[in-house]
């Protein structure tokens, strides 16, 4: 699934949300220098934001299609699984991963990050947590229950969308601790929001990691139902996000 996102790299880059300026600014200010390694860089969304903030960025990704798109936007990318990637002796002031660390072995990934980080360098892994309005979240869940009754993981509206990411954070933190190379991990949270029209939200759904694994006819039915739910809510909505970050400093 980690290598499925490049099916339509242009769409992925166009519709996937960026990260709040506060997160990018904090990362830059908390790192000892401007050399950054972007793990699972994809089409270069995080890389370009860091470049705009004055960083020198190298990306690593498993998907050549995503890497080629990133290169066309001015991001240098090497294609390899991060765990087996050869840094050729290069070191960095920060290693970052936006929406990708759950595809990385948390122990091997932390060890590789420690290998390439300069002392005092920072490892930061983060996710955009989607938090739709509560009434719309329930309407979306109802569509999933009707169209995909055999996928119970989509049927429940969590009390807090952040709780779904706690397992990611726990595994990442354990990997950092097990490496023995980092100070105690800390959590940062950056709230932000953006509007979505019906069509924008449908396009975003087409880029999900699970999209290519649904039966095509069922997925079309799902998108139709989700679109109808947005129409019923007025045709657009405000999506709240939390950029949830786990970070630690290289000893």
C-alpha cells in the first residue's frame, strides 16, 4: 500500500493538504542547521515547504513515480526504502516525515535517522489529523456502514480523531527510545483548518492509501454517498486539522 500513492502523483500533490506554517517554522527554529532529510517525501509537499523556509532538502521515497514528480518541482530525491537507504556518509540537521512514518519500521527507522543526524539534530514525524464537523463525520460513517458493511473500522466516529493516531505515536516513540540515540520524545500539536467543497473532498478521498484497495464499483458508490452527504450539509464544509508531531533530539 505504501507504493500505491504514485498511481496519480499529480492529483496527490494537487489535493493533499499542506502543513501549517507554525509547524514548519518550529521545525526550522528547533534544528541546529538547515540540512534536512525528508523521509517518504512523496511528491515533495513537505520538502517544498521547508525549501521555502530556507532549508536544503533531500528526499527519500520508495516510489519512483512520486520521486519523479518531486524532482520536476525542484526537489532532489533518491529512491529507496528508508531502512536500507545508503546515506554515503552524509549527515543532516533534521530528519522529518510527514504522513509517512507509519510505513517505516519504527525501530530500524529511528536507528537510520540516528545514523544520519548530526549531534543535536532533530527527528520529527508528523501527521495531519482530519477532524470534520461532528454531524458530517456521522453522516460519512453512515455512508461507510451502508456501502461497506464488512469494513467496521470505518463505521465508528471516534470521540476524538486524535485517538486513532496514538498507536502511531506510541510505536514511533518506542522506536526512538529503543535506538538509545535520542532524548525523550516530546509531542507538539498545531491546530489549523481549511474549507473543502464537495468536489475537493471527493478528489482528496481518491488519494487515500486504501482507495486502490476498494472494489471500484463500491468505491464509486462510496464517493457518491459521501458527495451527497456534503451536498446535504450545504455543498462545502470547514475541515479542522491537528498537525500532530512526535519529535526527539539526537544525543
